[in-house]
C-alpha cells in the first residue's frame, strides 16, 4: 500500500506547566490574546451542582449582537472609530462565513481590522495585503491587516480615505457580524446602539448548559509531574478523555468489544459524580479570564477533587488564532486551549491548533 | 501546602496517534432503525470492498452512535484515516437502499469535535437566562 495513504496533516499541542501565583507566568496573556471564543466547557470531578459563585460569573458574561447585512465601512466612520473601535474593548467577527471559502471580516480589540478575502475581492479592493500563508500551488486567499490606531490611518489621512473608498464604493462589503463591546452606552456615548438601530439586529446572551456526570472512571492528575513521569496520564489521553466526557462517550469498554475499545486512560480513579458545564456564544477573553479567576477560588475551601478543567474553543472560521497569527481551515479549524487548575494554584495549559495554524504562543 | 511547580513548556507535533471523525448516514428514504453494530458493519464492508481483506484489516472504533439522527463518532489510527475516509465516501447503499455518508468533522483531537462553531445558530434570538439539563 502506498505510504502516501498513511500520511496525516500536521497538528500541534503546546503543554505549559506553571503556577498562577508566579509573576512570570503568562497564562493571562494567552487568555487575552485568544480573541474569538465559541464555547467554554468546565469539568469538575466530585461536584454535584454548579457552584453559585461560578454561575454568578457566567450570568455576568457580556451580551453580544448579531447584526444583519452591515456595510463594513460603517464601523470605520470617524465617530465610531474614535469612540468604540480604538478603545480596546470592541470585538467583531463575520457570522456564518467559512474561512476556507468566503470573505471573512474581523475587528480585533487591539484596533486592527482583518480582511481575509479571495483573490478576486483582493484585486478589486486595491488594498495592501499579503498572500495567505496556507496556500497549495496557486494563491487563492489574501489577508489584509489594517492597524486602525496607526497615525497614517487617522480620519482625513490619504490611506484612511482609500480604505473608506474601497469598502464603500469599489467593493461594498456587507455581511452579518457578531459584535461584542465591553463599553456601556454611557462610556461610548450611545454610538454603538445608534449604529445597531439603523440595521436589523438581535441581542443574544451566552447559553449555559449543565449536566451531572454519574459514576465513571476519571484520570488521576498530579501537578508535580514532569514530562516522562507516570503518575499522571499524558496530555493527549487526558484531552481525549475530556472529549469523551463532553460528548457522553462510554469509557469502560472491553478490549474485545466489536464497537469500541476506548477506555479511560491510566492512572485512573473512580469518580462518584461530577459536573460538566458548557457556555456557548460569542465569548470575549475578559469574561473567560473572570471565569478562570473564579475557578481558581473553587479550592479556597477543601474539596474532594484536587483538580478541575476548563476548555475554551475558538471559532474555527476566525482569521486569527492567538494574537494576529493567521488561522486557516484544512480538514478542521481547531484552535482551543485547556486549563487544568490544581488545589495549590499550579496549572497545566494545553493549547492546540491544526494544520493551517501557527504554533500557539 | 505543596511547593509551586517549576515551569515547563513542551511542544508536541503530530503526537496524537488517532484521528476522530464525526459522520452522519443519510438514507434516500429517510431514517430507519439501525443498530450501532449494523452501522459499524456497513463501514467495515465498505472498507473491504475498496481495499480487500488485507487492506481493510485495521481497527477503528465506533465511539458513539445515535440511532435517532444516524450520527456517529469514529476513532482511527492516523495511518488508517485516508483509507477509512475514502471508504466512507464511496459507501452507496445500505440493504439495497441508496445512502451517503456525510463527514461533518475530522480532527486529531476528540475534544475539538465537541466545540464546532459552525453549529452556532443565531437565527432566533436566544432566551435570556439559562437552560439547565440535569440528568
């Protein structure tokens, strides 16, 4: 059989182990740079119901808006740019666009506009961009990154006028956007609400689901484990187990079973019950960071478990994964990270990306 | 209180031994009662048809099967992914009824299959508050 048939595309998993209280640990930067988040899953062994403090943090997550057919140049008009986009708390991503097929738009909180467009749109736009890093033989996709905080892009400047003309007259790009802003109406002078009211939009709240896990095997994890130790299971098997829990996959099969031979990785213990909690929507890093801080406080009182886990899934069709690192979709567009928080404030951080992605930070 | 752990950072490239696939069986005449074992047998026979007894002699797991929606989650060794995927593509009939297998998602991480943002539906405004599914 040809060896070509046995090849697979590349995937990367970065595993970082440290302690939350260490000054040099960069967990907060990793969370804040992962801008577009679709789902957060929390698994807490030996926990029967969602603690009120964690539920409170989730209920205070930011609402987000879905705006229909919004012309992109409207978000670049002077007042909106100065009062909202440049303030560092504005997130927007085109809704229902596929990064491998369609034109995709994103506004980053750092004040950057990302346009990931096909070849024809790029040539018509006439803006300066780069070919996508993930191309086969021909270049079919281009990425235009515009720093709206740059002096050369200030309203009135030549390059700003050209950008507005491109998006207003040459290629009037309109799309459905998911928008989230941490600023209140008082802080931005009502500019966002004013813009939304000119178009069809809906406000959405993140959706919360909780599920109680019944008696099941659970991996044993020890924070002091280093690479090669056998006290804990390896990262891939642990992430596989988390996936099995999230999708209600049985993990007590016989080795001779016809259907599935999947078992919980060793070393393992029996969990009498556990909590699986998922929050879905257009979630911003600030909210996820607040949730992580609250999860760290879970161990302020004695608990039966020594660890809990939080997984954050990024949008598979986002043009960026962490920071401005280009993200693409080959067979899959996974870009997720997972925290395992221990009783003593140690943490393990697993960051995973697929083939059309740069290495996580 | 235990001592804080020392810093460690490792990068694994292609370290997952498996790929995971979320698939769906679509029948010409709508859904029907199919057991998990029958579904797996359909895939095994598809593999045998394309690659023969020896070529199809590699294991894969049907981790989960939903008989209501005819969706399943498969786990296969990396070396068997292309063969399994190609065999799924060419499955054309089940018990003399025309059918097709749709591959919804493929990933080297099972966890990634639980967070597919392409499933996000915002066409109706979501109710405020939470949905609690305690089972």
